[in-house]
C-alpha cells in the first residue's frame, strides 16, 4: 500500500522539524511538505494533494479554523488538529472538530521538542485514523428515529434514583456522534457515563459546550459524582473513570493509572466496571473510533447480562472499535447512529 501523504502546517519551526523527522521513521507515512502558514501550504498542496493535513490552529496570515473551513468547502481532506494545551486552545479545537477536523494531538508551550518525541505514537495513531476516516460522516447530521415516550416529567426524573445506567465509549469521530445523540435526549433519559478519547483539559471544554446545547445536564466527571436520570458524566482526559454501586445509587470513581488498551481514559476500564457494578441494569454502547479499546469490556458487560450495542459501519467515521466488538461477539445489536438515542431512552424502563 502507498504510504499516507502528510502535509504539516505549523508556524513553529521546531514543530515542523521534529514532526517531519519523527514521521520520516514511519514506513506507512510520507511527509510531502511543510508550511509555516495555510497560504504557503495551499501553494504546495496544488502540486501534490495530501491524504492528511496536520494543522496548527494559531497561525499568522490565515488561522487554522479559516483554513479548515476552506478545505472542507472546496476539497474535503482529513485534518488532525495540533493544538496547545490551553483553555483557549481547547475551545478553538472543539470548534475545529465541530467543523470537520478528525482528531486532536496536543503540544505544550514549553519543552516542545521532547514532548513531541514522547508523543510520537499518539501522533502516528491520529494520522493513521484520519487517513481511514469517512469524512462524509463528520459533517452529516443523521435523522434520529422517534424517541419512545416516558411517563416521568423532566422535573420528576431529576429527583429519582436510577437503577439503569448507560455506558458509552467512543474515539475518532465521537465528538460529533455524541453531539448527535445527546442533543436529542430528554431529561427523562437514564444516567450516562461516557469515555471519549480526548486530551487532558479538552474534556471539560467539551462537556461545557454540550451542556449548552442539550436538555440534559452534561459535565466533566469528578470523583464521587452521582449517576442519575437526565445527567451525562464525561471522563476527564488523562484519568480513568469507573462506575461504582453505592447502595441504591451509582457513582463514579476517577482514578490515575497507566493507559489501558493504549488509552487513559479507557473505554475498557469503564465497561468492565459497569459489568461489575450494574450487570443486567446497564446498557453498553461502543461507537466510532480507531483501535479496539472497549471491545473486551463490552463483552464483559454482555456476559454480565447487560444490553450491548455497536454503532454500524455506515454511520461511523472510523469503524474500528465497533468492528472489534462485533468480532468478539460483544455487541447484541448493531444500530445506525440515528437509532441509538431511542435505545437509550428505552433503557430507562428496561425496554428494547
């Protein structure tokens, strides 16, 4: 197979130099050009169009968001955002993901060279995932099937303890997929615990953005947070999240630890804890993403009596994690993205 042709667009000479050198060692990746800003990049890209663009968001002459919009409008191309680990960087990057970027790699303001060397595998993984991405799924808003009606009002739902819990795991393409699902859920939906592969500091901004768009409450999880109807807890970047039973209630535990299935937070960690804590009272959902994180955990959930779903290939940006789950026999059903909200609402009463 031909190597993945990559264009690096970053105003930092250090980033351009170090990333070029690191990627040159990867047999399935070819750096076909570097540029200090999008205008220089466009000139070079006319000579040979890349398979993937690694793009900074803060640059002179034309910022990364403007360039991304231009690419998606004129010639859609997979883009990996290279963003600084700052609050402002997180907000801008989330906007980039909403407008069609595939994934994020991060960089600090200090110690840049060593950080990039240490993060080589993360970058390679992001580029490989971007090259396989179905860009049409990043911008498409699927029709959502009608949601089943529930007897509880939104106000009552927040006052009740739930004995049902929904655990969701996703990665590449997941920010857009989660927005599709969560924005249509009513406040009567069961409590949700979510792992979205995302860097530290970005999950808080992501949760805040979703909270503004949704009827239900969305927050970045903190240790001891209660799982309850009408609330979704998103695992913080860089830490694992586990589900724990506390009497008649569920709570989450946030803990440090090494990466599991190459990730922290890990979907496998969440799903395995859900299998132990909730068993048949849980619904597990694995969605778009590269790799296999979550597949084994979803199998443990199914073996413990939980209902389990996988997003179908046609609606995934990358059909990696769901494919591995299906291969293991972990998914009881395979559903298009637009049918997943209905399955979540039905789980409130044990239907579906």
